[in-house]
C-alpha cells in the first residue's frame, strides 16, 4: 500500500507517517521544507515538494498512485478568517480536486478536522457528540468545518477525525503552557473551572491510522479522546508535581482584562502582519468552560481507546521539552 501524508513536518503528521511505515506502507510525504522534518523522517520516505495551497497540477503528482490519503496538514495560527480558510478549507478542496482529476480510486481519504469545527459543550451536563449542530467559535473552527464540507462534495470514501486538545512530544501548540508552568506560573482565566477533553499525540496518530483502515468508518466522523475530560486545576497541579519549579504562583486574570489584552494583541499583529497570541479570536476559544467531547462512537465503531495514561503522557511531554531545550525549569 502507498499512503500520502500531508503535515508530516508537524506533530501529528510525523507520528502518522511513522506508524504507517511500521505497518508496511510505502509512505510519501508532501513537504514544503525538508529541513523542518524531524530526524526520524529524513530517510526511508518518498518526498514530494509542495503544500496543500500549491496548484492542483502539482498536487496531482503528490496523490498519484496513492491508496490512502492522510490529510493532517493545517494552519493553527493566523490573523484572519481568510488566512485560515486558504489552508484548512481550500487546501482540503485542492487535494480533493487533485484526486478527482487523476481519476483514481483511493481506498480512503482521512481528513483530520477538529473539535473546534463543532464547538464547545453548552454546560457541564453535556458532552459534544458527532451529530451535534456545529457552532464553531473561532476562525480556525470555521475553516475546519468548511474543509469538512468541501471534502464531502467529492465521490470518494471519506473518514473525518476531530481531535480535542492534543499534547505530547514534538507538539508546539501547547508548548507555551508548559513554558509558563516551568517558570512556576499557573494561569487562571476568570473564576470558574475550565474542563477539557484531551488526547496524547501518539494515541491520536494511532487512532487516525486505525480509523482509515477500518471498513466501518467510511462516511463517518469521530472524536478521538481520553475517556474522561480533565479540569484545568487538576492538569496544572499535575504539571507542578512533574516539573517541580522552585516557586509556585498563580496568575489570576479577570475576563475583562484578558479581553482587553487580546484587543491590544490584535492591534500589534495588525501592525506587524504576523499572528500573535492571545488575540481576540484565540480568546473566543479560551473562554468557554467545557471543551468536552464523547469518544464512545469511535470505541463502538472500530474499537478505539486511548492507551497512554494522562500523567504518564504529561511526563513524556515535559521530558521531551527539557531534552530539546524547549523549556527550562526554574
């Protein structure tokens, strides 16, 4: 089998590529800059230069002869809806169009979307399920939902995976949180508890591959997550115990102050033309209290359950960041 993986210079895409190779697939990587590949992926993989915003002609060469397409690439930091849509929505459309123009039949198109495409749970009594009415809160979430809609327009076997918050070695999305905690700072936004569904990157990557290879997942979408969600206070307490910074302090930020600071960031990124966090769009993601989804459909359909315990996963992540020099405990 030959598989194409987009986003292989990133956190999840790199793990998906390694898992596929370990399972005997010939793996082709769509890569904009080979220098950004993790060392483990620099040999034994076929490299095609480009990205999902490339012309459809170029993408035809990337998908040619592939049995499975794992579309993991995505933009997670941007300033405008247009910037996110260009990659996450129209990039998906470009890839689908390339498959269509090649007139080839793929066994599966696996699209990695996000819980953000559906939105948070309305309160502590509810969890988000796959058939809930989408109500994305952010540019990112709306772009991911549009990407799903584009993919559904094409006549091919499609499976959609929607991860919640993801963590683990190689991840940069949650790195800033670890950096604050390594300096002894926990961050509390407002007075109410925030609760999140989460999943370790290796569990997610395994689930992505298993979803693509299972015959019962065609035409379906799935949340992949740990069985239970985690309160932010529990997560921060666990990280303090793991990192053991010399001081333990909590930065309590009122909602009004956080919003005001985000508007200041908006102004700065408008001047610099570079995405900065936390901007007002990111704040719309941080304010909801319950980003909680149900993993039950994935378990019932193709038997997926996470294997890496949360505390062990946090330890692995911290050890990787320290080893790579990404954080320094003070």
